[in-house]
C-alpha cells in the first residue's frame, strides 16, 4: 500500500468553463458537491531503483509506474519539470498490439552454415501480443485524465509549458479540462499535425479523409520559455531575394526604407498547422522505428522541445511510450524524466536511451501495477483466472461479472481497474461506496459479493467497518488479487555452460524455455489453424528444442549479486538476428554466447514478449 498521500496542488483555476456531465475524483474550488474519492491526494509508494545506465550526473529518470504515482514521487523529492509533452490514450476504442518476432536460433544457423546452405528467412515469423488497450467509457476516461492532469500540474515549474497530444475522439472534451486546470488565459495554441499516408481504408469512407492529430499547448504563466521556430524558404520564396547590393548580398524589399537580407533572414515563422512532419505510416524503413504501435517521430518532439525549453531544463513525458521524448531531449542537451505503466514501453525506452549513450536511473514504483506485464494483460488474465467468472449483463458496470453458486445463486465480483489508481486501494472510502452505492443497486436476491483488491489499508479495519455497518445483509468476501497472479508467474528456464579463458568469461547457452511465450505461440497456432483454408494453408510457428530463438536480450552483472542491476555486458538480438552489443548496432549474428571481462555474478534474460528473469550464476 502507499507510504503516504501527497496533496494535489496547486488548485485548478477558479471561474473556468467546466464539464458538467461527469463526477470528478478530486475536490476543487468552486465545484459542485461531489463525492471526493481522492481527498488523501496522490499515492506515494515505495520506489525501487532497478538499474543505473551510464553516468547519470543530470539525474535523468525512467520510471515504471502510473502517471499519478510518478508525479507523487517527483513532488516528494522536490523535483519540478520545465516542459511536459504527453501522448495519452485517445479513448479511441482500439487495442494496440506488439508484433513479436521469433529470432534466429544460433544453433540452427550454425548447422545450416556448416552445410553450406542459405538460411531460410521464413524463420522470422511474428505474432501479435496485446500491449495496452485504449478502450474507455467516456466518463471514466475524463475522470482519469482529470486526475492525471492535476498530478502533472503539481510538478510543473512556474515557467513550464505542457503539450497534450490527442485526436478527434476525446480532444474537445479534454480541451475544456485543460482550460479548467491551467486556465483559459494560459491556453496558447491548438496545433494541427497533418498526418501523411492516409490512403487505404481511411479514404474509403463516404466522408472527408481524417488526416490530423491535435496538440493543445498551455503555459503555467506569462513568464514562460518560447523560442520562435522557423521553416526554411522554398524555391519561390528564395527567388524573392532577387536584389543584390554593392557588397553582393542578396535581399528583398520589405518597404521603401527597409530591406531583408537573405543571410539575416531566419526563414518562415512556424504556424500552428504542421504539415511538414511525416508520420511513421509513410516512413516504413526509418531507423527510428522501435516496433511500438503508437510511436511518434523524433522531428515532432524536436520541434516542441526546441520551442519550449532551453538546454539543461527538465523535459517530462508521463505516457512515455516508445521513449521518443526522452531520446530527443537527451540529443538536444536537456534533462529528461519519462514514465509509463507498460513494461514493453519501459524496455523499449531503456534500450533506446542506452543505444543513444544517455545516462539515467531506471526506477520501479511498487504500486501493484507490475503484477504481470501490463495492466491490460493483467485484466485479461484476471478474468481467465477467477473460476467461474462470466459477464452478467444485468449487473451495473461497477461489477466485473459474476460467479454462479449452486447455493447462493449469482455472486457479483468486483475487480479493481488497474488503469484507475483510485480503485486499487481498498479503504474505508471505497468500501463505503460499495456498501451504499454498488450493493443497493443489486437485485434483492443477491446474498453475497466478492471484492478483490490490490492494496488494502488495514484488512481488520475494513472487516470491522463492514460488520458495524447495518445497511445490508449481503455477505462481503475480501480477496487479495496478488495471490491469483502470483500463482501463475513462472520464471523462464535456461541451461548454460560457463568457460573462463585468457581473462574472458563466457556463458554458452544450450537451452531456453519460456512457458508464457510458448502459450502465446500455441494460441497463435490454434487461431491460425481455425482460420486456415485451401488458399491459406496452416503454417504454424515451430520452436526448436533449444528454444534460443525466444531470447531478445541478455545482460550479465559482474558487480553485485543482488539489488540494483549493473549491466556490465549486454547483447540484444534485433528482429533480423543482428546483435546490438552494449547499445551499439553490429552486423553480426548472435552465436549463442555472451562474454565479459569480469566474472559474472548473475544473469538477466528477456524473452521476445518482454518477460525478464534473473538467474544467479553458479
């Protein structure tokens, strides 16, 4: 559970337009009488340093955890940020999947090479795995965004700016929240980013082609940083500098008494319509691509960071995604803080920044979200692990579903939404809501409900609160959600040999088994079989006995046998089988080994789906 709660400050601006159709999770000045579920403030959890990458004199941070929890940590440490860019879920109703690639198996590749045969590239088969969901009820989404924006505002400096990247699904609603939180007078621009590559299914509809995202730009005050940006002149504009003075300098006449010299001209002042930055829909082979579904181009963040920050300032992104904000901030000489709830995001960001030579601390917030790999996957897994749980249309959306009991009949089940920090902690406030709002809405035939929790303030206190309350005869059973998930966490298995020769320590990998990845492949194969036909024959993914093609990254720690990780030697195998050695790309295929100058004490292996296992070297 949280160590303590940190207040949401400063307060929203008074007297602004507000959305009147949803219940805010925070109390604020001028608000209607609403239930205040988060009066305690932002939950501040234990934070564990997982790894320090490179020299980190600037205090750069990569944080795995929710936006609100990350902001609570920054407030507790007295850290203020100077520029925020966020690209949160768009409430689009879409599920985003990561394409998972089977790597080259070095044992198989070696055998083929000896036989002087060409490697079959059909080996690089891929399947998709759900990364995160963008499926939201509008009211829940707005409450969630309101809470996040309040948390972000509380860690912004007095001169800071924020850019919020959205699209048509929810942007117009969030704009009103931004006016309310930051103040209408602090709204600067609505930036239109024209997307390229909108042909295909987007152009089939009998309507205008949707071809832009929206970025809302706000300041905290009038004393903000803004460096005006310019675009280069095109051919037609350059031709206007047709006059030449006695010194041979080109110029154009602005007025009778004023000239603009070409070598003094900065270019065309940038407008709030950006049609010169291509999206990844058209840059298929860009070296930036990180195999991340919602990745944004570096040129987009370069423009924002150059305009609204100076060198040595802190740039933050609390929905870090592919890590583009942190990567560009580093390249432009800024400090960075980035956080995300998803493990794939953190791994992508960590590997990207390491390759760029950035120094940073990798932190994990112990808020219960990391029980599995990401909240969406966890929620899906929960539904499959609760015996007998099924959807029940007659129940209010508060309940995840119900279990049928031969004696008790229908038993509604409550499961906290891991995307909503206000539901993860079971306390008197939430239990009061269950007793006096959720249970009274149930049918009179209901005799029992089950309430799952991630964290609980004090189980004895909650049970006493339930016992002392005489508003219902319905039995309430409390269950710890972590116990369900802990039962299915199985570390990957590896067999290896160790050799020491001429001062070099080498680990030779013989076998790797990942039950979780194999289950995903089995699911993929079963689906492929069901959808196969004469025109589309069944072509399953087959894993070798060695299983080395399921390994994505290997790191050895030669410094410490426990605690914070030190990656003293590291290889990552990209989707084409090439080795990235200590962050540097090579054109070498992996040979099934990893070497280090010092004796390795422990080993970390990441499989192709992102699960990491630590193994003590024997």
